[in-house]
């Protein structure tokens, strides 16, 4: 999965369409992510020592990763992401629109760096 925690994403479908927000958590086994302020639900809680007030607590629930696009920091557009292997052997996430590097996924490999 190419979306990581902390990425800025734009929601493309559903009630929150067009919303740009930060990714709070990623569930790669389910193909879902939790986005800040998107897909909020109410959890009705009974009074307890842990929650003395009780009542309705609002929280975000996961949405499918296919419903969001990552926002590129260079061109500030919602875009798909690709992977590129650099000359030094590192692997980076890149923007498909402007070809800018978003982040490094894997650091340079020692064998390739030593060979050059």
C-alpha cells in the first residue's frame, strides 16, 4: 500500500468528497485507512470510571484506500503515486503528474552505493 500515516489525502467519493485531511492510521490487511474528520460515527458510551461523563463519543472509522488520492506537496494536486528505483538503489514514492519525489520508501542499498 503506497499511502502512509501522516500523508495529506483528498477524498474522492462519498459524503466527504473534496475534503483534504491527514491520514491517522493505515490498515494494509483490510485495504483501509482512517482519515482525520472523515466518516465520523457516534459511539454511545455508558458511564464508567474510565468515561465518567458517558454519552455520545464521536470517532473516525476506516474508509477504503481506493476512495482517496494523495496530495502532492510540489504541485498541490490530488494524484496517483508511483514507485521509482533511484540510481543509488533507494526506492522513492513519486507523483504521477509532476514526477516529484514524495518520500523515500527504502534507503540506498550498500552494494549499489559501493559499486558506484
